[in-house]
């Protein structure tokens, strides 16, 4: 990944396993992670990190009530008193 993100090497990247040359100079990579701590610093330095806050408890409860539980009932005929 470090090679691909290096502007000097991205246009002439060679996959040595498949022996294929690829131009990554116009590619945008989007990655997700639950934690950025394990990402190596040289890689982090080449990334634009956008932090998105997780759902708060009230939002999770509303998602469960308004979507998850009705889907359970619809798809698996879960009795209303158990939902």
C-alpha cells in the first residue's frame, strides 16, 4: 500500500505476484477502520483521516425499534410480545 500511495511509484506499480503493471496515479482508495492505532505511521502520513462519531445509545435504540425489530417480525414471524 505504501508503494501505491507514493506519487513517484503509483503510475508504474508492478504487482510481482501476478506480474502485472498498473497505473494507480488516478485512483482514490477509501478504507474504513474501527481503530487507527494499528496502522503504521508511514501509511497514516499518506492518508486523509476522517473521523465519524459512532451512534449514541438513544440512536441505537431508535434504529432497533424502528428498523431491526420490525424486520425481525416481518422476516421471521417473531410474535409481537417478544419484539
